[in-house]
C-alpha cells in the first residue's frame, strides 16, 4: 500500500467511524464510542507511558511533543496536559478535522496534515518527546523505517522517543489461513479483494523486525533505552514498544542500568 492509498483508506475510516478505527474494542463499532470515555483512555495511557519514559530518560524536557499518527487526537490531548506545546500529525484529512473539533487545549495543541514519507515539515531537534502508538503497524515497512529515522532527527538532544510496531506475524489471522505463507504482493491482492467485497476501507497490518528497528535507531543517532512486549496490535502479531533517547551533549540522559538487550 503506497501512501496515497493509505491516506484514502484512513480518510474513509475518519469519516465513517474514527474512534473505533483507532480503538477497535468489541461493542464500540458503528460510532458507539462515548467521546468522553474515548479521550479518557488517552489521558490514562499518556500518564502511564510518560511515567515509564521519565524513569528511563531522566533528561526528558516538557517543552514540545509530537504525536505521530494522531487520528482524532486521543493521545495528543493527553500529551497537552504534560507539555507546553503539542503537535499531532496524521495522513488523513478527516482525522485531522475530527481532532480539531475536540481540541481542548487550542493554545498549546495544534494538528497538521502530513501525507509525505518523511517529517520535513519539522526542523531538526524540534521536540523533546516523540510518540507514535498503533500507527506504524498500518504502514509498509519501507515507510515505517523512514519515519523511525525521522523521529530521531526531529527529537532534541536529551529528548525521548516512544513508538510501537509489530516485530513479526505469529498467526495468519481469521479468514486467511493460507495468506501468511505467500509473497507480500499476494497478501495485498487478497486484502484488496476482501475490501472490495466488504465495502470497507482496509486496515492493513505490517511488521518491522526488531533488529531492523534497532539498526535504524542506531544509524540515526538514538540509543535504545528499553524494548517491551506490547499488546496494542491484533493477536496475530508479536508487537514491541520501543523507548529510545537522543543523547545530550554529555551523552548521559539514560538512567544507569537500563535493560535493552536484543531479543531472541
């Protein structure tokens, strides 16, 4: 899926059922998410996430934060409680419009449309914290790797990066027992056909192996603080949450003894 089609699919979800497209909980499909409850999940998740990040990267500042793949702003609004300036970016115009409608922090929070394969709309070292959850899993690996490198570029020295992406498929998923063993182009054709018959925009999932993620982070100049097993993806995928730091001038922004050993 190229970025043009990715934008089209997620713009359709943003018009049809934006909250369920982000949090696909049983019983919430068909615009049955309560708005207050939806955004409250973002506040809780950000509070928990930042507590862990600050334990790993004590030098993390509170100036500016970026929410990549912000959707309707679930995490962006939570981040606005902790940072002086927060920017949410998304590839889908409908998602950005929905986020703007529910912006409770207009003086410190803004939303931008970004459908490029990079973050050239931001200068180097623009943010103290970069966050991306349940987003890169929907992006083809070639783009995901490029975005991860961009996360490092736009992070200020002493800042932190947290993102989630599946590392591997562990089962083919329902309705397609033969697809996982076929070439990627066959999987894409199958998903296109299924989407055409169901009339629904695709919610494609991809993986980037952990060794590739680590290599991208290292090449871009980041230090891995920790890697956690993660349950944000569907059960068919083994997902990881990565915590990384952009070294400061002295290179001492990581807490001593932080585990970050590669996984088998």
